[in-house]
């Protein structure tokens, strides 16, 4: 019998892609999906699917233990603003919530992962079977960044690293070495739209991992929705950290960016802090 792997699923296509990849590797897949976030078509890619409400940590653990799941991953998005209006914690979720001192993304996810591992469920990296989704290095589009855009990227990179160190967000929007928007709980698309409107056009969007980034969850992600939002505000550049973010629908993303005359570039940061384009 194939060994089982559990998926704590949020929204988007990532849980489905992971489930399909895990099954190709011969794993049985047990999915715990979130109502109002996860896609219904996950059922077709899972050997067993359970639905929960946001905050029901006890149910996640009980379902995995019932299915004898020894490894699990966290994949997919959760609408973060729901914690103020739509969370329905069970006893174990509420107990953990009260113990978390700083309620930012990384702290919450690490605490949840720790609870699973206390129960003998190892939490694996979200890219376990999907390394090909990691963002590549170099200019992906026909257009390359102009010298002033490169300066904006360097400036935005430092700012994004700083907000990441505080576990605030992973993305900033800049123009002419001025910060126009910083991603917080509202997410990347809302930050891009807000900053892009202020820029007027040609905004530079920089998205990097947090210095404390845990590959088990919440990697930065880019997809067609990101490009659509940038097109809406006529943003000019998307700069993303190579190998530390996910790229979904890569060919379509580049095609759409080229259609708009946008620049997409993957950048690697060296040990000395310099950037390689």
C-alpha cells in the first residue's frame, strides 16, 4: 500500500497540482480542505477529502490521525482578512490562538505546524514534488528593465526585505525610489492596485521571500491574476526572487506580460547582498 501524505488545502490551483504530483509519485493523498477557500475539484485528485472551517485545528489533526497520515503539507491561499470575520475555531484551534503572542503569518503557520508535529505528523516543504514551479532567474519577457527601473528594483528589494523581517508582507510597489505601497494582510493584488494607482503607470513591483521564510508554507506566488492586476494599473516591472517564489502558468504569464510591454525578471541575491539579474 502506498504511503499517505496529507494536504492542508487553501484556495487556488496549488493544492490540486500538489495532489496530482503526489499521486504520480505513488502516494495516497488525504486532503483537509477549507470551506470558502478550497476548490471543489480537489475531490477528484484525492483518495480522501474532508471539509473544515477556518480555525478547526483539532479536526485537521483528528482526520490525519484517523487516516494514519505521517506527513503533511500546507498548500494554497487563505484569505487573511477572514480572521476578523469568518473564523470558526474548535477547542484546539482556540487554545493555540490564545497562546500565539504575535499573530502574523509566519508565527501562526509555524505554531500550527508545531501542533501537527507534536502529534507525529511531519510537515514537509510545499514544493516537495513541484520544484519545477520555483521562479527562474533572468529576464523572462521580451523587454528588459531600463536603468531607472533597475534602480527601483534595488531600492524596492531592500524595503521588501525589511518588511519581510517584520513578518508584515512579501511585496512592495515603488516608482522613482519612492515606496507607494507595502503588502500587509490585504495581499499582493490589493497592494499592487493601490500602489499602481498612485504611480499612474510604470510602477515597479518587487516580491521577495521573508528572511525567516519557511519553505513549508506561504512562499511568494505569481500567476495570471498578478499580471492582470498589474495590467489594470499599467505597472511596468515585476521583479521576483529566484528559487524562492512560485510561478504558476508560466508560459501564459510571460505571454500576457509581453502583450502589455511589461518586464518580468527573476533575481538572485548573493551572500554579500548584491543582486544578479
